[in-house]
C-alpha cells in the first residue's frame, strides 16, 4: 500500500492562490486606472471603509466582548450573593 508522505507544514496553495488573485486584481485596477483615472480615489475610499469595518470588528469582537462578559460575570456574582 502506498502512503502519502507526512508533512509538518501545510501546502502553500492558499498563499499562492491569494497572491495570484492579488496580481490579477492589481492588473485589472491598473487597466481601469488608464481608462478611468478616478478609480484610484474610489479604491482609496473603499479601503477606508474596509479599514473601518476591520477596526470595528477588533474593537467590539475582541476587546469589548471580553469586557462585557467580565462585567456580566461580576453582576451575576453580586446578584447571587444578595439572594443567598
């Protein structure tokens, strides 16, 4: 029976696909910038929105969620101590 060789590191296919997609998108944007020079400003605005959503995700999803969970745990602990 043939066995597949075991790897410690995963195949870099995802990184290669992302790089190829980035190259294709960059080429497409370059061609669009020749035809329509305002596209670069639109892309800058789009990047600003993406950055805003990423910052919101890390602010609420990572940092403030732990803060809210801790406050809720403390409130439940104080409610339990009052009822007993």
